[in-house]
């Protein structure tokens, strides 16, 4: 039986590096950001899988050279100008294909002119065509990008809370959870072995000396252990904080899921939201927490809420903790009552941070009577009008 003939290679005899450099140069002239890294990726891809059709060459070059969706149209124009008889595959992206964002094999033997449209192809977002077909009314529309670009996150984070929709708020809430990586710690009485410790661990040193005729050849050193400091967060969800309520819900969820923190919401009364906000699904957590706050968008009783926390069995969680209060400072009670509650709170807590959404305004001064009464007992007053301010709070937690 005669051996099967090898499949023809499209660029047989051509120098892959020269072809990749020339093609990338044409793309840069058209505005596509195809640099040295992308060119090297194309050379390696052509070496690993030599294309045997124009369709295979098209997808190999497109996956290797295109990094931004905005460059897809320019790439198609350049490829069509170089290979005039090759047409890009008109693949669409459906909801079924969005479930697999990694890889679905494409038939390399099929030519671009006779390629059959596969349901989205399961291709990653960087290989989507420039014009995405409209989806059906019952299907999600738009482009699904799992990880937004840092520039997009910074632009959204700088916008006020009231200018963000529900999807953008949820997206920035997940980014805020990742920002809470560095957490304040406290020194405890226990010690642990460490090579840079100053104190000699006598028990460990003597245990090792048993192997060397009780000569302490190896000296084990130790230093005090540090554990994450407890954080207690109280967020105002009254009528004056309606614009910030949704963002502060995500702030409380970030604290509750990343660290062993206690989170509370208050308006006219205090509501503990730690069990509700520790749910895995952010949407379920926010919905359950919203339903649990019965006095949301009502009046404000800051002093009464702090006093209720101090009197409850959760008041022990305040000892040595960092207490964060997010409120604009409007209180229906007398300022002297808030000053007394803040005085008790400051003596029990390690530090008290006050987040005020109006503190970032130019020329801000705490002229509100309640805010002025509480400020002497606070370790710091920080702005909290945007997610960028909340990101800064995550890095400004006192140790």
C-alpha cells in the first residue's frame, strides 16, 4: 500500500523569520501594535504548526499578533491585501461558545472560502472578528471579557459611585477584594523559629543538642509571631448615603470574605451582615444583605448604633481591632451623645478610621456638628467617594 503524501505546506521554502518580520511591519504601518514579542510568537507558531492552508495561516497569525480587539479590523485589511484571495472566517460568538474561553480546535484542512461557520468556534476574545453579529433577544449581548484591562479599571474607579451602573459596581467590587491582600497584623505573645530572630529558642536548641553530645552546635532563633488584626466595619445606609450604599455593600463584602472581619450596616438601627456577605456568589450576598437591612434609606442614628454595638456580645470584637466607619457624619442625635460613644469606642479599639464621601472635595472642613464631635476620637479621616478612594483605604490600614 503506497504511503500517504504529506500535506502541502503553504510557506514551504520560505524563511519564517523574514515572513513574520515583514508581515508585522505591514501591520505596524496599519496601526496594529505588533511588537517583537508578537513577532517572535508568530515565528514559533509557524515552526510548531506549519500552515497548510490560508485559513490556518490566517488564524495562526491572528492569534499570535493581535492583542487588542480594536486591531482586528486593521489586521483583516492587511491580511486581505497580502493574500487577496483569502477571506477571514466569519465566526460569531454565542452563549454556548462563551462557556469555553480556552480553545476549540479549528479544522485546518478547510480553506477560508469554503469554511463552515461553527457556532462561535469557542475562540478567545482576541480572535473575534471586528464586527460581532447581534445576538438573539434572549441571549446576552456584547463582548465578554473575564479580566478587564487595568486602564479600564482605573478609569471606572475614578468615577463617582452614582455614575456607575450595577455591572460596573460589581466589577469594581471584585477588584476591591483583590486589593485587600496586604492586611494589618498585630504582635502576639507566642514565638516561632526564624533565622533572623534575636531571641534564642532554648527548647529547640537543646533538642538539637541531643544529637551532638549536648553541645549546642546549631542555635535556633525565634521571633514573635504576628497575626492578622481584626477589623470591624460599620457602613451608613441612610437616605443621605443612598448614592454610596451599593458601593459600600461591596466594600463590606470584600472585608467579610478576605479577612475574619465583622461588618455592620446602620441607619436608625444596627444590622450585622457578616453571615450574609460571606456567601460565595456576590449577587446572592448583596441581595441577601440588602433584604436584611430593614431601615435602609431612612434616618441616621450613628451614636445609638455605636452604643448598641458596644453593649452587644459583638462588642468584644472591638478590643484591639481596627474600626472603620463609613458615613457622611449626619446624625439625628445630639453631638454630645456621639462624642461619648466615640470616646468609649476609641478606648476599646486599636484605631478608628472614618470614611467620608465628602472628605475628598476641595476645601472640605468637618462643619457638621456630629462629624466635628467624632473627629477628635478618630485616627484618620479618609475620602470615600470613588472606588479609587476605597482602593487607597485598603492600603492605608494601620498595623
